[in-house]
């Protein structure tokens, strides 16, 4: 269905009235950037509970999922077709009064465009993880699912000017949707590639370069420690949540010199 | 309308049989990345003729235009919503047997995703212009339409690792669609900003950072020369066409290590 | 008093038993990196309350201050003589069971050495601010107290590989200890320099490059907004606290490949 | 023979009258940068025909060769002694009315000085190849003849600010003049090094770093494809020709802010 | 013992009257940055003689050693606690009328702070070696004692903007104080790592990344030459001395825009 | 006159027998890179005396001058035609038993090629000055004679990977050969541009970007000091001499991995 959108408002509106700040919870919305597979049951509520369990006591979590796009994001093409649907979910979150959002995909799809569209902080999982790991190491390696993903991650590194922090990007060569078919195999391959990253590429920490690795960080960290490698391994989703909480708590808003609001004009979707 | 696309072919097909190479024309498709305004008449045929006039004698030009997206691309948001429609047009061009395509927008929307999707060369106007101007100068400045566009151009500079070539980005602060309301005014402002770029930012050449400036390069170049400044000014569209012809003539194809083909999976548009 | 320290333990000890995690508060220690002036009253408790007021409900704040060093840190020399005393306070914090520390000085004195010495996260105010502001802008300017401070901040930018994020460093040319003699004057100068940073240096956000500016960020942000500049301005101390809370919540620890534990050897202080 | 040159004209002359543009062919001169070996027969006419066969139907090719210098260019010394003779040939080409020149050596000898001396485009083989390959890949490796050549290529990478595009430089360790003694051996070694570049250095495309490899690109590309590597391999000479045609077609001229014309002064050759 | 230092003079004093320049020797002080081990005999006079033997005929050498700090500097922590004591020795050297100083540690501890404190040149061993080796090679590798030292050397590379000159950093994994227990073993490992640096990391020269390697450079250089590798290997101490002599001879002084003099304020040590 | 050179020896010969080292003077040859003007008297002996006066007591100076090339080097063209003649003079110096050479032109013409040709150190004036000034400042500006020279200096900055050290390049816009027509005017303009470099470009030190400024450094340094700017200004020639003395004293030789010896082949001059 095609329609015209003629009126994105450019007036800057303070998003939380300061009077009610102390009285109400911080509200954060998790935007899942892949559409549900036709075979998989609905997992929105399950994910909401998982994030709520990781959240601060004063945080209230909401979850939304794109209805179109791809069932997994593994290259620039998958990213490109998901972005318009992610943008819509981000806008809805702001309209619903959320204080900040984060996007679950490690490829940070659409964060610049989303920051143009809304005033609330829009956190990308990759950027949040790269930031936090730089507090406990100088150089990180990313271990991701597929070699296919590496060029898109390379692009992110350049966009975020993080070349000076990167040791290497490696992959376990398992597609996202097959990750949970044999989690033990995935974990073994993660361990192997992480050790190579430390020994051959001088990595000092590991980022798990796909949301699908959620829940594997602590075990991987322990396995490395058992081999004498005191190497931080970050959980992608939890790290993004904590950075989003910090951003919301600080009441940050998007620089309009960096992310200019879309002008009124004819558009069709 | 939602549907499932399950079968992007990953088999690599040589796109022109070598036997017929010498006998037929090189075919290039121009992809216009902005949708038509509801008020403007159709200009596809007019544009085709203009590009055909600039083309080599052995080149046949086709033109396609996105049906959705924005009427102008002035920030990351406009770019993001145009990209899926651009990708569709690129795919159609390959299916129709074109040898190469170029995308008219100076923001190079979707070129990485498009190179994943097809085997034929996909040329971005910005990248083509930055390349050619580096043959006749060491550092270029971009003069674009609006300050709003500058952050997106900065992103392009980082993605293409061109920081070492950039003198500055300046704007005339006229929206794309108003450029042709008073072309003399636009040209005067272009001249002023170009002179500032040369004198204050050490620019040695000028790129016109918007397809809307098409046709103004030669006059601007002459005005600079009249002031003693022997400074190349490139025409965005013509330059992109010439680079696309060269790429097609060389029968280049996209590296699948750089631009991996989309895997078969559920997608919905 | 001179003594020998022969036994820094290299054994890695998990710092919070997981059993008690949910039952007790997160404990964060603020390390003030300048010694008290001989004329100034004790402000430790006042500061503790201020940080406690900014903290999450589940955070307990402690504050410590170096007993030696300088009353203000305005160049590399001041930083160098403060560092050994800061290291001592960081070590004490770990021994007291704190989950993370942050150092109030914007020059991040001693953070690499401190991370070698302890396992808990050690957050520098500059690094934390540079991270958070990169979520809402692409390029920041720092406005600091004195021109004297600029070379040391330049060093930090290089150490943290943040050149690609920096628009400029400017100063109001008021020594730290005179900042609060005429706060209105300081704020006016901050506003002037921030506007110049935005207009002349293409800054998209402002970092206040000295702990002495604490409390001025919101007012400055509002003044910029009143001039139509939607430009985030971060409060140095509050931002560092929020990042430290996130790091502690994630139970991050220091990479020993990046920050090797000091070996046993003769040392004298 | 020594003489004085006192009068390089600094007046800028438009090189093709626009009236005759459509009526006559584009004229391109190929400058061979190595002198003929005393044992080899003249190959100028043979080369002219080869380039003419690769050229556009509307291009007329001329070929010139330096009379002095080295029989092959394999380090900075060989390059330095060839440059004055190359410059002379470039100047002659402009005087003869050519529209553009390109220099066959992959080391781009003398292109900056040549651009100072003439107004017509002067294309270096390396720069042209690095440009075109960036349209179909993000990172290229160069495979060259000898390890000796690598430092000079490293210099080129720095001069052209292309570090961000380079995966690696490798060599087959065969001197230029021995390349055609056993072409099958050369091709086998090229294939081996190219595969290592892709597998070990993350190359996404291959540049053949010596004019002596001319004619081997297509076969190498096919061999890689047979191993499942869809990796563009560019033919050095043909690529340089196509870029030169594009530059001539666009009527580019050299920026005199980048390449200032030599001033009148005493010189002796 | 704590005391207050209230009066660092900011007046700039020309340090050698020009009248007496030709009549007296150049005086250079070597600052040893590690304290003596409780078991080792005094070596100051021995070192003075060794440096005097390497010095120019018109140079007079003095040697000073820190009384506190560490017996060896192997990470950022060791460096941090040595710096205040090094600064004191540098100040004393200026007060005694020395014309320049150099600091023996390869980690360049405290050089920026020291340049703020005094007007005479303060040379770091690392910086001096990196400079001189760049006259005879494009890319150097550092071979140091321990992996622990590598992150601190990485920091130096960033601080000095020398990334473009570095091939790699390797270590022999022997602690400084054990280097002379089995010098033949140390030399064998140095040779092995240097050959790997040349063959695997494309090093063109070798810097010995620890003062403890003093005296091994020539032998290592000869061993490499015996294997056909014409690779310069610099002696850390002698190189630093020669650069210091050159700086003193040129009567260089420290830029106060780069290294602002410490302001008068309360400080306690 | 044309001839063939077939036998550049590749055997590496130790250039000073160690036995005689202590008994004889260090011998340094100054290579003047511009030919004498037809009107100017011979100045070789005058220059030799001037350099001898600046040299160490144990240094013996020789001077040679190219017989062909240009009377001044002001762009890449002048540099290119001078280089073969400079190379010849460098080779002669090695054959005559000199221990090191330096080349007087600030554009460092031919240093890489020269290092391939000989084993003794070949010092470029620019590289030597950039090195020494980095001991007393973090960022330097170059003030040169003409805007024409700036692109060539920019190339040097890239070749030497010194972008991180450069504040700016400015010119006084006086051709080299007119510098001494009105030295007071030259000095006034130097002062003005140096002050602008410090105030507007954040320069912390000044390099005089042309050999023609020799003798003006001290006066300029004093003028800046009189305005409260403690800014080192280096004398180009004296600085190059001191670095050359240090290199010779250290018996450095050229890395043959960086600067491979020219292979035997037909060459014609």
C-alpha cells in the first residue's frame, strides 16, 4: 500500500517532562531487526522477559519486531531491506513514549537514519559493545557467524572510525539460523577462533559478532580463563541494554547537526 | 503486498557471451534514485536522450526510476527508504541484459547491497567522481546543496577510505528541488563556495555534490578560470557515465569475497 | 617513608561471589585525583552525596581523594605526580570490595596502570564521555579550562585512537581553581567557545573538558538550544558515573593481555 | 648534449577547439617507460596495434618509448633515471595534439611532474588500476614481479593515500625480463600468490603489479574462478587505457593548484 | 616526607651564554630510570665511563639514577611509579647546568612532563631510536623483553604517531633482570625473533626494545648479515646519546606551546 | 653522451675498517641539489667553510654540486630533472670514502633511490628537520618560499607518514632566487606567517621549508620569543648536518630490504 507522508515535524520536543522524572520508570524498547520465520513460534514475550531480567530494577522493557525484511541479517542486502521496517519501529517507540531504543542486530542497521527520525537515543549493538570493551582492553577481535558478514562489519569499523581498536574479524562459518541446532559445536568453534584471535591477531578481548550468540559469552569467557587467558568476552544483547540504560538515564538526545531531521517532502513506502 | 522470495540464485553466470561481444552495443542503465514528484511530468525519455548524447557511439543507454522512496535524497533517512527500490531496479537491469548500471544520486545509495545482488558493475556517482578527480588533483572539495547532506557525505568519505583526498565539504544551502528555481543564484553561490574551498580549505578541484547540479560544471569551471584558478570541476552525471562505460568495457564483475551473494532465506518486502 | 613491595598477587580472583549478586547493592568508588587545597574545607562527604543522588537506586557510592599530587591537574606534569597516589586509591578500592571505580579528572590519569594493578573496571572521565557522546553525534569538540591543557588532551585523543571523532579542542582560558569565582563568566565563555566549535569547527556535540565544569552542562545545552543548536552537551561526572555503573553491572574485568599484572619485584615509593 | 630551456609557457591553452570535437577521433598516446633492450627488436608498432585493438572505435592510439633510462623498472633507482625521459615524451605528446597519455609502468613514474608540465591528463597504470578495482571490491592485493619492487609500491600506496584499500603486496620473484621465458611458470606462481592473498591476507581482488603481466589477467581470473573464488583480476594495460579514454572523453585537465606549471628559469639536461 | 613546592619559575632563561659556547664542552646527563636493586653493586661510575667512551670528544657525560620506583620497567604500572623520580632527576640536571638529558628506558617514561618542567632537550630512548632508524629503512620492528611490555610500546607508537613506520612488536620473553644470566640464549632468541620480523612481518630494520639489550646490537646485526639480511639493528643507548648530542649542539629548547610550564600551585610529593 | 652501465656491484662492503676508526676524522659530504646559475660565482668553497664551521671538531666536510638540473627546486618537475644528477654525486661521495652525505634541498630529492645505490647514510634535509623538531614539540608548521612548493611538501609528508605531526604548510610567496634580494622583507614575511601558524594552525614549532632560509632561524626564533612565543625554529642546513653526523657516528647503513640495490641491467643516461 502506497501513501504520502508530508509532515515529519521538525520541532524539537523535550521527551520526558522533568516533573515526572523521579516518579516513573525508565522505559526502553528493544527493536528486533529480523522478521519472524514462518515456522517459528512467537518469541516476543519470551525475549521481553529475558531482557527485563537483565534490566535495572527501575527499567521497564518493551520489545518490537519488524514484520518484513529478512529472517536473518548476514550481508548488506539483508540489512538494506530491513532498515525501512526498523525505522518504522523506532518511530513508533518514540511515539509510545519510550526513553531510548536499541537494535538487536550486531550490524547496527539504520542507526544514523533512525537518529535523524527521532530525538531519543538509538543504540546499535555493535557500537555499544565496541565502546564497553574499550574500557577493559585496547584491541578487540570480533568473532561472527559467517565469512559473508565480514565485509559488512568492516564497513561498520570504518563508519565508526574504530580501525585503531580492531585486532581482527573471524567467523565460525555457521549461518545464524543454524547456530542453535548444535550449540556445543558453535561454542567449540567460538572457542577455537577466539584463541586464534588472541594468539595470532593480538586480540585482547572478544566481541561476539551476532545477536545469535546471546548467552554464550560467559561460558566462552570461562573457557578462555581455563586456558590462562584473562580476556573479556562481552554478551552482545546485555551490553547493548546496559549502554541504552546509561544513555536514557543521562537523558541524551540526538545532535541535529549530526542527524538532521528529515524535511517535509513527498515520500512513498 | 507481502510475498516470500526464496530463491536468489548464487550460481555465477558470465553475463555476455564472448562471441557476440564485438557485434552488439554496450548497454548501460541509469538508475534514478528519487521517485517522481506528483506534480512533475515524466522525464525518463528526456534523461535517456541526454545521457545517450553524452555516451560513446557504441553505448546504448536505458533509464529506470524508482517508484517509491523520496522525491529528493538529502539525508540518511531519505537514502534508507530509497535503497530497497533502487535494489529492485538494479536487479531488473541485470535481468534485462544490461552490462552495467550507475545510480544517479551523489550519496551512492545501496551500492554495496546492489553489488551483492548482481554480477554486473554497479557504479555510484560519488565514487566515480572521487576517482576521476584524483587523476587531475590531489585534494578535492565537495560543494553540495544543504548542510543536512554533509554528515551523510562524511559517512561516504569514511566508507570509501577517502579522508586523505578530501579538502572540505561545503554547501550552498538550497534544497535540491529549489535548485532550478533560480539557476543563476545557484551558480553564483556555487562559485562563491568553490572559491572559498580553494582559498581557505586548499581544495585543488571541485566535486558537485548533488545530481541536481548536472549541467553547471563547465560554467563553474570557466568562472574559476576567469579568476585565475585552473581548477577542475567535474560534471557528476557525465563522469559517472564515463566510469561506467570503462567498467563495462573491461567486463568487470563484483568480487564475491567483498559482496557475498544473498543466501536463500525467507524475506518479505 | 620508603618500603619494599614484593608481592603483588598475580592470581586472578573473581571479585563478587555470584551467590550474593542479587542480594547486595553495586558499589562504586569515585577517586578524586587532585589533593585538597590547604585552604579548602573537606568536601568528600558533600561529593559522595552529590554522586549518590545521581546514582541508580541499586548503587552505593564511596569517595576517596588523593592526599598528595596537585590541587589541580592542568598539564602532563601535574598528571604525572598525581598518578602514583591515584593508583594507591584504586588498589584500596578493590581491596575494600568495590565493584568498579572512576577517576574524576578529565585527563584520565593513570587508567592503564590502574587496570594492570586491579581486576575491577577503572573508568576514566574522558574516555567515558567520548564514548557516550558518540551515541548521539559523529564529531565532538572539547571545551576545556586552559590552553595549557590542550596538548595533554591531544595525547589522550591519540592514545584512545579517537582522532576520527574529534572536531576541535578549545579553551575558556580560566584556571580550574578560578572557575567558581565567577561562574556566570565561565558559562558565558563556555557558550561562546561552544558556538564557535559548532559554527567554525563543525562540532556536533560538546564535551566539557574539566571536572570543574560539573553542573554547567544542562544550562549550556539549553543556551545552545535557545540559539537553534540541538547539540548534546555532556556532564563529565554524571556521564562517567553512568558508564561505570554499566561496566560494573556487566561484571567486566580488565584484559590481562592489554593490562598485564605487575610482576613481583623490588619497588620503592 | 647540454642546452638551456628558458621558456616553459605558463599560459593555459584550451587543447581541443570545441567546434571540431565531434568530427575527429580522440587521440591517446601510450608512453612506454623502459628503453628498448639492445637485443630486442622494435616493438612499437606491435604495441600500437595491440592497444588499438583494445581501444574504443573512436580512439586513435599512438605509442612512444623512452630512449634512455633502464630496460626494466624494478626499484626507485630505475624509476628515477627514467623519469626525465618520460617527461620529455609526455611533453611531445601534448605538442603533437594528443588528448591524454598514459604511462605503462605500474610504478607510475613521474606522473606528478608530468602533470605540472602539461595540461592534458596523465594517467599512471597503478592509479588507474587501483581506482577501477575499487568499483568491484573493497580491498585489493598487488602481486608483482620481485620483492625489490615492494618498497616502491608501498611508497605509491602512501602517496595515493590508498592504505585503507590495500590487503597486501606479494611477489612471484621473477625479474621482469624473465617473465616471458616461462609464462606457464609465471602464471602458476601468480595463481599461488593470488590464492594466498585471498586466503591469508583477505584480498578481495588482484592487481597485477607489473606491465609485464599484460595478457595474463583473464587466465588468472578463470583459474581462481575454477577454485570457487569470484575475484576480479585486472589487466594493467587495458585498465589504464580505459581510464585514459574516460579522462580524455571528459576533457579533464590538470589542477594547477595541485600541479603548478614549472616557472621560467635556467635548467640543463 | 611531604613538602610544598610553590614556585616553579616560568621565566624563560637562555641556558648557555653564547660567549662561552666555543670554550666549554657540551654537557649531557644520562638519567637511569630504574632504581638500583638491593643486591646489585653501584654501577653509576661504570655506566658513566661507558657512555663517555661512546660520546663525542667535546661531550662531557654525567649519570644520575632514580632512588625510588622499580628495579625494572616492564609495564605501565612500573612506568607510572618511576616517573615522579625521573622528573626530579631531570630538573636537577638542568639546575646543574647540563645542556640536555636522555632517559635510558625504552618506554620513554615522563618525557612530556619533563619537557614541561625544563627548557633543555629531554630525549627518550624510544623516540630517538625510531627517528634514526627511519633514515635507513621505512618500517621497523621492535623486539623487546616480555609480552607484558608490548601494550605499553603500542601506546608509545600511538602517542608518537608512528603507526605508519611500525612493522611489528615481538618479544623474547625473558624478564629484564634475567637478560644477562644467559646472554647467549638472549642473543639466540633475539636473532630468531628478528628473522621472523623480517620474513613474516616485513620489517626492514630492528629496534631493541629494552635498555637491557645494550651491547647486543652489533652482534645481532652481524648474524643477520651472515644470513643475507642487510638489516640495520640500532643500539638503544648509543643511538639515544647521539641524538641527544645533536639536540644539544643545535641548542634546541622545548616549545612551550607543546609543553606548557607548570603553573604555581600547591603540590605535595 | 650515452653509455651503458652494466655492473653496479651488489656485494655489501663495510665502508670504514674498524681499525682506523678512532684515528681518522668522520667525513661528510654536502650535496647541493641545484646547479649554479650562469651568472653566479662559484660558491662551493664558501659553503664548505660555512658547513665546516658548524661541524663537530672531528668532522671533515666536503661539498659537491650537481652540474645539471635546475637553478632552484620549486615543484615536482624541478625535482625530477635534478634527481639523476644528485644520484651521481651521492655515488661519487661513497666512492671517495665519505661516511655519510646529506642533500641540501628541503624537498629531499632522490633519497630513496640514493639509498638503493649506496650503503652509506643519505640524509634528506626535510626528514632530518622533521625528526629533530619532534623532540621539542608535537606539531610543526612548515613555512616555505612559494605556494608552488606546497603540493610537493604534502607528498613528502605522506611518504614519510608524518601527517600526525603536521600543523600546516604556509608560504611567504617569494621565489628562492629572490629571497636574498630583500632579506629584511623575507624575514618580516616569515615572522608574519610563523605567528599565523602558531595562532591559527596550532603550530608548536616552525620548520623553514627551503634551504634558502639558511641563517634566518635564530633571528626568527628571537622575534617570536619577543612576542611571548617560546617556539623552536630550526635552521634547515645545520639541523641536517647534525643528524648526518649522528648517523655517521653510529655507522648506520641502509636496509637492503627497504632500499634494494639496483640489479645489473642495461641502462643509458
